């Protein structure tokens, strides 16, 4: 499995989610299952079926988080070269078609949140920017067409 590079904040957030699911989440599901069992015949008990399904989804998420965390490495953005775009770079780009300037931080897919300006290094824009320098112009194919993006600035978190 490939190494997943995370910021300290992203790593801590995933660890907290895992800790919460293992402690509070499992207790809550067990309580729901026991309560549903008390309602009688399990073959026609929709509450029981729903609780067991929720338990399965939660256990799958716990397993997924465990794998993500075990294959993760925390990066310190302060020690990364600012001359090129890497994971944890905050990049100011200019869209030549729309004439708009945008600022994105490149993160792993597990930390991506477009509403917070965090895009995945695995996204089309993220892939196109990786390893590039200020002044470079990249062409990115997206569902809406081809974007022409000029890198104007590179910073670290």
C-alpha cells in the first residue's frame, strides 16, 4: 500500500475519529442492538437489522481508518523546499480562462476539503501542480474542459 502523507492536523483528526468510533461508537451500537433485541422476534425486527447494518458500516470505517493511519507519515511543511509544489504546499494559481486567482493547499485524499481550499494531490489539478515551480503554466483536463493555470506563489502551511 502506498504511503499516505498527512499534516499533523489531518493525522490527529483521523486518530480522534478512530478513537471515538472504537470507544463511544461501539458502546452506542451495542446499546442499540441490545435495545432492538428486547423488542422480540429478530426475524421481523427492523430496528435490529438497522442497528446491525450500522454496526457493519462502523466496523468497516474503523478498519479503513486503521489502514490509513498505519500507512501514514506526518509531514512538517517547514522542512520542505518552497521552490516546488509538494504535499502541504499552499499554491496561488491564476486561471487564465476565467481571469481569477485561487489559492489551494495540496493534501492527501484523506484530508481534502474543497470548501476549505484543500485539494487532493491525486486530483487532476493536484497532479498537474506537483513538482512545478512559480511561473510554470500547466494545462489540466477537467470535466468542464481544459484549464490553463499559472503558478504565482508557493508557501507552506
